[in-house]
C-alpha cells in the first residue's frame, strides 16, 4: 500500500473556512428596508483556489516548499487533508525531506520507526484520528502497536493475549500493555495485539503447514521475531517520548491554572476581599469555587464577567464560616496561654515541695530533638480538672473575653492571688472529703477526721512535713490506702481480707491529677466529658491492705513513713516468709501479701482439697500475727544479696508435689534443693521429704514433664496414706 493510500485510510476531512474569508470582494452596504420579515441572504461558501487558501495556492511552489520546511508535522497533516492538490504535493516522494525536517524540529521526538513513512509517523503522533477507521480518537497513540484507536476499534480491532499464549505468540506478533483495559478482562495487566496481525500469523502458519514447508515457516518466524524485536526497541523510545510530552503538558496545565488563580485572586483583592476568604470551608461550595478558579483555562474578561456574581455569593457565604473559624482560633490561643500560666503556677506552688526536695523527686524533661517537655515530680500536686477550673468565672473570663494573649497574661498576674486562694480552698476541700470517706463508720474506723497529731516522716524526720496540713499528712501516709468502692460482697474471703482490686494512694487519684498537658476540648464543647472518670466519692478505705501495710511497716520500723518514699525505693523489698528471693516494689509486695492471705480463712487453707486419711499439712506463712513465725515479714534488699534481683535468671531444679497437686504453682518450684527442703519444713512440717512423694528433683528426673502429664491425684493420695500407715 502506498504512503498516500495508508494516510488516506485515516479518512479525509474537508474543512470549511469562516465566511469572512471566503470572498475577495467586500460586500456592498445593504439598503435599509421596513420589511421586517425580509430574510438576510446566506453567504456563499467558496472552497479551494477561490476560498481562504487562495493565497497559499497562488504562492510560487519554491516559496511554499521553503515555508513547509518549518511547519509543524501536525500542520502538514491538516494541510494534506484540505484538498487533493496539497495531498498530491506533500505525499510525493520529492517532499520526503520536508517531512523529515519538520519531524526533526520536534524536540526529543525519536526518528521515524522502521516500516513507517514520515507522513504515517506524523499522522500517528500528531493527528486525532483513528488509524483503522479515520474517526475522531481522543486516546494516545500506542508506541508498540504503532496505532491510535477510537473506542469502537479498540473493542473490535484488538485481541487479548492470554498468559499462556503470550510467550508463544508474543514473540512474532507485536503486543502492548499500554491499551486501556477491557471491562470483561479478568487479568490485572492484560496484553493486547492487533486482531488483523494475529489472524495474519495464523494464516501464514497454515499456508506453510499446507505446503509442508517447515524451513520456510522457520525462516518467516525468524524474520517476524527480528522485526518485532526492533519494533519493541523503537516502541520503548516512543513511550519515553509520550511520557515526556504528557509530563510537559501537565506542567503547562499547572502553570495555566496557577496563572488563572492568581489573576482572579488579584481582582478579588482589588474588590476588598482578603486572602483568608479564598480558602473555602464548606465542601459543596469548595467544589463550585474550584470549578471556576482551579481550572486550566485562559482567564478572559468574558469569563471574569460571568463568574464574578457566583464568586461573590460563595465568598459572602464563606465569610461567616471563616470569621467564626478565626474567632475560635483566637480563643484557642487564649486557652492555651491561660493553661500555660496555670501550669507554671502549679509548678511554683507545689504544696509538698519540701518532700519533693528531700527525696529528690524532680524528673528531667522529656526531650524530642529540639523540643523538650517538662515532667511532673514523682509526687504530683493535686489539681482540679479542667471542667472544675472553667467553672471559675474569674479564670474563664481570661479566654472567653476577646483579648490578645499578652492581655491574658497581664490579667492572670492581676488575679494570681485570687486563683491561688481558690486552689488552696479546693485542695483543702478534697483532703477533707477523702479523710471523711476513709474514716467513715462503714469502713470500720472510729473517727471521722484525722488526728491533730498525725505524724508523717520522710527519711525518719518530720521536718519536711511539719508545714503540711494535718489531713494531707494523714493522706500521704503509707498505711492510708484507698480502693474504688465496689458492690458489697457476701464472700467470706472478701469480708475477711477485702476485695481483689487495685489500690491507690493519695494524691495518685485520677480525678484530682490534672496535668494540664496540651489543649483540652472540654473548654469548648465537652468532647472528653464522655470519658468515664470515677468521681472522688467512689474512693474508700481498703481495710485488708491497711492491716498488711501496718504489719510490714512495723517490721521495717517505719510506722509513719510516707508512701512516696517507699515507692521511690523501687524493687527493694523481699517477702521474708516465702522461700524465694524475688525483689519487688512496695505496691507489688502489698499485693503479694494480700493474695496469699486470701487463701486462708482463720486456720483453714482454702485450696486444700486433698481427701486423705492422714491430713496434708499447710501452714499460713503470711500470717501477720506476731510470734507465729520466726521469719521476718519483709526484708530490704542488701547490696551483697546476689539472689534478690528482679532480673535474676530463674531456673527450677525441684518442685513441691504437694503444692503442685492443688494447683498452688507460686509455691511449687525452687532454684535449689536447700530452698525446697526449707519450704517443706516451713509449709508442710516435713523434716525429711521423700522424692516423688513430697518433691520431684528435676535435675535427676529428666522426664519431669511426663511425670506431671501422667500425675493422678487419687493415686498420689493413696501413696500418701500408705507412706504414713507404714
């Protein structure tokens, strides 16, 4: 097929020129008439040599050819589609140099691919017509198939190559993955080839097979493979060019959009609008705004005239939202300023600063790069929650009134004494309420107020606490222990030892520990009010743990010590009654004693469910009564105590069968046989324990896991009775 015929396959288009360019002579003036229904005669359209192209067609050929050298390839394509004269002239072989030079002037455009002539190449790259049918096509050219397809031809002129056939057929037929995916395709990245080329491959294969020409078929396939390999390389270069053009076009559109936006903003500023109103807050209005402003179209006077009423309406509606937003932002800044000032006041007026200084409870700030955030001391200062503070009018007015942040600071300084007195009153009220709740008759206490001579010691001295109120001294004591009030239990264990619940000490009660870190939305709309926080009146005395703490402190000879001092000692305590040297923190030690004591009701060991003729003895090692056990209740870790370490690697070498048999796991395994024998004597009154009756030596019995897997309690009980019968 000739280059002319190939190019014409895309369809000729006859373009009509504007009516004011169709005639050389000026039309004469029209005489006025009173006949209203007289029709204006239609202007005659003239084409070709007598139309708008007459100047070019009368131009000397040498001049035209010289001009054509500098024309854009797309303009040449449009020109050959105007009439046969230009088509014949520009598709002649003598015009090849014109096409070559025109294509060479296009920046970064790869050379004409093998198998195509320059007019074909120009039509592929710069026209908007389908290669197969000539219809309008908005799609991009495919660099590998070397076609531009309309939607109709894309559906009918392509064939999807299935994964199994891609390797075999794709070596001889050009294929691509750049085509838009078919709706019916099940593959994520399908490959397509031209249906005509696929059918041609099948037809050629059949012809060679019918002629039994295997050599010819092999030679033809080699030629096809070589041709496709070359076309693939050229296609990759074309793809790079198309991507480059698309990116360049995208940049042009961005620049055009930016220029249009700035021109519109400039005119709106001239009308008195501030830039802050150009940020549209309402989503539906923002879409309308962007459809007028954020588009890649040239800005014209006509466009401005049409859009101004719509823009004005959008800006008027947005002004209300923007003004309210900025009002909230100013209020937010005042709230933050007021909180910062209140936070600093809290640091400067710590009611227990003398205790903090004596125990060195100040903590270093937390550092994040160049940002640092101060920390509360280990002994926090009771402070009202935000919802309490915002109820004080003299403080709420600091941020509710429209003032600058500098004015907020000045007002805070003026009201500082009032704020301090209000905080002192609040602290006194909280302390008094907690003391009353702790000593309420229902808790078993005989007094509703703290004694006037309540003693609180820090490192054995009362000097750091002598200026603190009597109620605060009572609340800070280690033996003042609170728990959240629970529904009354009729359990015998709960009534004897108190419920299982996390205990707290003053002032570590959530509802009076406001750290003022960050902005709290409760100032605005009560966003955090849905978060459940137990009110102060829910905290009551835990009598069971109080008795434990009093006994432990008596053992340590620290009866009046503050809880914060014990907590600050870290993992420094060891239970003196257990046969383990595990170091614990103070609260962990108290919890340990509480759980162990709950296994006993007076002299009855609740987990003991053995059914034997000879009783199995269990002793209450954690009995608090004096004289019941020669061992101390608690020991403080000594520097030379190598075993008392929370990080100590624990390895069991022996296990108590008696404790393990009643699932009393905490007392069942030991690090040495010595500890195990000590446990047998203290816990079970067994001076000479027998292996596999009283204990299992896990070092000697390698199959200890199988021992416990096959352990039957009834068999052990019979073994126990036989041993004691003997």
